[in-house]
C-alpha cells in the first residue's frame, strides 16, 4: 500500500495537520501571562506615581551640576587627617568582632532549638526559637543602634549589642537549616552504640555542623564590619562618628578620605573572609 493510500485509510483524528504549530503554552495560559505582565506594569506605574507625587523635579534636573560641584570639593583627600582615623577604625573592628562573637554564643543554642531534628519541643520551643530568629532579622542594625543609644547612651557598647542583636537571626537561620540537612544515618549509628544525647551531639551532629558554623561565622563577621562603619551616624561609636562630624562641618576632603579608608577595610575583610572560608570549609 502506498503512503498516500495509508494516509487515506487513517482516521480523521490521526491524520497529520499541515498547519499545526508547536506552542509552549496553551492560548489561555499565554493570555494569562500577558495579563499578569500588564498588571505588573500598571502596578509599577501606580507606585511610581505615588512615590514621585511630591518630588520637586527641578532638583533632579540640577543633580548633575550639584554632584559635580560636590565632587570638586571632595578632591583631593585630606591625607593629613589619616592619623585621626586609626583609633575610630580600630573601634569599628572591635564592634564588629565582639558583636559577632556574642551573636555566635547566643545563636548556637537557638539554632539547635529551632532545628526540627534537634529541638526538644517542636510544639513549643521550636516556634519560640524561630520567633527570636525572625525578630532579630527583621530589625536593621542601625535601628537597633538607635534604640540602644537612647537606652544605654552613646558609645561602643551600644554598637556591639546592636551588631549582636542583628547577627543572631542571620546566624541562627543559616545554622538551623544546616542542622536540619545533616545525615541522619550517622546520628542513628552513634545512637545505636548506646550513646546518650550529649554524646550523639558531640560525635554525630557537631562534626557535620562545624564546617558550616565556621563559614557562617566568618561570613557574618565580614558583613558586620560593613554595618559597623555606619553605626556611628547614630552615636554608636566607630569611624561613623568621624564621618558624621565631617559631613556636618562640610569637610568634604575628610569625607573622601574616610570613604577610602572604609573601602580599603572592607576589601581587606573580604579577602580575609574568603581565605578563611577556603581553609575552614
């Protein structure tokens, strides 16, 4: 039988359609997708209108000239001011380091309480630990510092506690997720030898969690150095105090130098963090 005869004997629903075209989605789904994009564009336009309703556009059009004028006042940097930045820079490093260490001590037990496979009470203690983690992550370090400066007064202590309160949620979240991803077979193997809860924690859980814990600690310390540089804007000590004083007095060459010092510090901390993670993980 020839191909033409075979095609003639095929049922109507099995005959090839000459004009058939492959479509990734059905027409209805494509229409829904286009409508979703249209709604997104409309939402953007509405939000843009609300945000710029009180905007004075004359300032925006004049911004390039103002930026150029400000830049001309910021160069060259006042290098003679560098001698007055070493102590505030050291304070900033201490704020970041001490705040990170305090957060590590507090976040470690909270992470074990929040992890489903290590929490002694999934119904009560786990939600409470998760609440602490979420509350810590919801408030920026600058806001914590603003509140603590009001309570404790200006100084380094407020900055250290602010960094710690902010870091507890970050470390706790990443660590409890790492705890939940451990190999349960190792835990069962150690438990089968008759080991108690402390021994299971010491020989089965901690060896699996320690690399992630070390990486999280170094990573958070790197982030805290950046956050500690601005806490002085609200009176929490560090190089941010010098930055605020220079801005308030319109000493723009000093501001440029402070920016350079902050950038160099962040670059060095980034390199240290990368090298430490490479060796620890």
